[in-house]
């Protein structure tokens, strides 16, 4: 089984990014826009993306906005 503790730092950073960079977006907007960007700009199937890579993509997404 995968270590569930890996999720704490991931969600903390996701929360920080949402509050800091996209505070006016509802969570669904944030995820829809971000995941759409991954699919179109990165050509990545996010279903298989590990949390560490997802954070890398989130940081890249923020830098482009």
C-alpha cells in the first residue's frame, strides 16, 4: 500500500497555491482549469500522475499565469 502520509504535503501545497494565486476561483474552477492545462499543454494523462509530479506541474502552471 502506498504511504497515505504523502498526501499531507501535497494538499497543503495545493491549498497554499489556491489561496495565494487563485483566491477568487472556486475549487472546481481551479481544478478544471489546471487539469485542462495539463492535458492540452503537457499532453499528460493526470490519472497516472504522482503527487510529486503534480506539484511540479502546479508550480509551472502558476508561473505561466
